[in-house]
C-alpha cells in the first residue's frame, strides 16, 4: 500500500515541482558546481588564471604555514566564540523582557530590529566614527570632565576584536531577539500556569522548562549566527581594514587579498576550501539533529 501511494505523492502538485526546476538547476550549477570547481583548483598552482598544474597539498601546507592565516583563524575563533555567547545570550534576555507584554512592544521591537536592516559596511562605518577618539566616545567623555579617559579600541591591537564585537552585537542581537521571541510565543500558556501553580520561580521555569523546549530555535539561531561569523568580511573592512597590522585579520580577507590582489588563485581557493569545511562542520551536526535525529526517534 505504501509503495502504491508513493508515485502519487511524487506526482502531487506538478506545477510547483516544474516551477522549482530552474532554482534546482541554478543551485546545482552555481553553488554545487562552483564549490567543486573551487576545491579541485585548490590543488593546483594557479596564479592569475586557473590552470591544471597539479601541486597536490602544497597550497594547504603553505596556507597553514603562513602567519597571517594563523592570526586570521585565531581572531575568528576569539571573535566567533564571544559573538555566539553574547549574541544569543543578549538576544534571549531581550526576548524574555519583550515577552512580558510591555507597552509599545511593536515600537521597541522595530527599534531593536532596525540595525539588522543595515549593511555591515554601514554598521562598520558608523561604529568607526563612534569609537574614533577624536570625536567619538573618548572625546565626549573627556568633554564631560574626565580628561584622562582613554577609549580607542580600533587602534589597539590587543582589544581591536572587542571593538568589532560591539558593532556586531549592535547589529545582530535584534534579529536573534525576534527569533527567540517567536519561540517564546510558541510556548503553551498552560505550561506557565502549571509552573505558577507548582510554585516554581520564574527564572527556573525559563531555565529548566522553556529553554529545553526552545532547543530547535536555539540550534537554528546558532547555525545562522555561526555561518555569518565564518564569512565575516565587510564589517572588518569598514571598521579596521584588518589593522592595526594584522590584529583584526579574518579568513575572508585572506581569501579576497590572495585571489584579487596577490593574484594567487590557488592559495585563495585553498583558503576558501578551509572556510567551506568550517561551514560544513556547523551544518552537518545541525542537519543530523534536525532531520536524522527525528527519523531515528520516529523509527523508535
């Protein structure tokens, strides 16, 4: 019976399936084809133009032996860890506050989400001005009387990543808040009533009941934020251009510089492949948890 019903399911809504064919072909040709092409040519010594002069793993050995790439990876790990923790943490706290049925909720939600509508270039330039010691935060505080106050993160190699983090949090937490708020609004009111009847404190209700129920929302948010962190580029270029020195270099800048400025396509392809691998490390566990885990539970 199941086998007999399967063809009918495949033929259901033929117009929608036909309409999806161009999109599927574009994905296969542009994304899958481009990805395979990049990986293949990462094993060549291509310079200005792609060439099939195979060099094996030489590009990867050179990549991991380059101090600039190692600094970029270290910066991404530090920035990414802090960004994940604070973006999801602050976003969830803002969602909890917004879920208290406050007045003018729509207005506050719009204000919090507005930075996400801006491009990272605009965000980077805005925060470059705000953090500029000549007319930004340092200048304002000194005008208020604290003449020895110093706050210049974008020109200090030890804390420049935190200056980037401030701008990233300003732009990203509003979006995360909306995702979390949608998850909170999906919690059944009966759960809250039962918790109140049992005398469970509100913070324990959130921590031990609500958060576990919002696991799919947290996983999806984690994947979205993590994938954005891996391809971080325009915010860094707009704020620091990778400086001071190489203190704020990120992998995407390394890829761009080698492919379009140093005219070393093979090295750029190798770095791109490593970035792709990092994205897959994030996506594969998510896909398994979202789909493979469900199928396993369904069979059980």
